[in-house]
C-alpha cells in the first residue's frame, strides 16, 4: 500500500516488471480490512505509534513488524509484535536499530528555536553542572533510543558536533521547557542551562542513571506492548515495564 499516487505509480512499474501486481493506493496506517486477516503485516515506514488496525487485521499469533521510535531523536528500532489470540494486544521485542523515513502523519513538525525558547528565558535559565557520566561520546546510540523511551513523549533533541564538542539542546513538545549544554569529549562535567516548567536535562540524566543501573542494556533487550489506547515499553519481559509513563499520542510541535 502507498498513500502517494505518484510514488505508487512509480513503484507499480518496477513491481510489474518483477511480476507483481500491486493495485492499492491508500493510507497504510488504516490497513486494508477488505482483504484481512493477514499472517504478517510489514511496515516500510517508521511509526511513532503502531496503529491498532494492524493488530485487528492480523490473525491470532500473527506478526506485525515495523520501524518504531519516539520524537526524541531519529534513533528508531525494528519491533516484532505477536498478536494475542483475543486481539486485545500485540507485544514483542525490538530486534535491531534502524533509521527510516517516518509515516507522513507521524512526523514531528518541529518548531524553530525562537518558538521553543520564549523571549527572556535564556537570561533567566537555571544553571547547573552535569551529575552523571553522560558525555559527548555516549550521548548517541544506544542511549539515544533509551532516552526516547523515557522522554520521547514530551521532548525532542537537537545536537551538533564540532570537533570534540557537542552542542546539545532539548525542547519541550507541549510547552516551552528547554535545556542546553555543550558536552566535551574526555570531560565528565559540563554546564547545563534549563528553563520552563520542566527540567528536561534532569529527566535525561535520570534516564541515563536508570540505564547505567540496569547494566547498559542494548535495544534488543527492550520490547513494546500495544493495546487499543496505549503503548508500553519494557525491559526483558512485559512484566517489567519501564518506570515511566506509557506512551500515548502527543502534540506534534511546541506551543508557540
């Protein structure tokens, strides 16, 4: 299925040459109930929430595979979900990291810096020093994915490396909270600036302390449970949900 008629036309030509006959132009997030149920549903775009229609249109014990991630960063992972016999849920592990194009309606429309940082906030920002071993060298994968599991509902990150320094910003999605730091390779401490109703850097440090305490688990030790109204990330087993709020649909941009 392809939502864009022009893209679908180009794909159809190539697939016809391979002996395949795709004919459907529609929104894949809705599935295709007319031909359901399916043994397998495979998404070829990343999602921020798995449509429950995919679960409903898959046979019991069938499998849904999709690139999944949060708004925190582009660090996504492929999740392999097995559908429950009663279709009340689907759950399964993340299998590998991936960075893939997002479903059009799941893309975060990022507000600009000036919209996210209200006038005067920079001068009034709270100043502190980093309290964890979170540095320029370990800010990325796999921690960026883990950080998204904790903070991806409420914040997104922007980073820029120049030589041995990384400028790192966190912006609230639904409010004007923000945090900023310049992290340096080889240095364990950096000055952090935060403002707004939430302390976003504190949230990331808390996530890093949790991840460190859990033994730095990689992506494949995490998993996801999907129900009609929420998504819950877990470590090792669904009986060990992460100590954070379950993920539901969230606003797509800062409130300017």
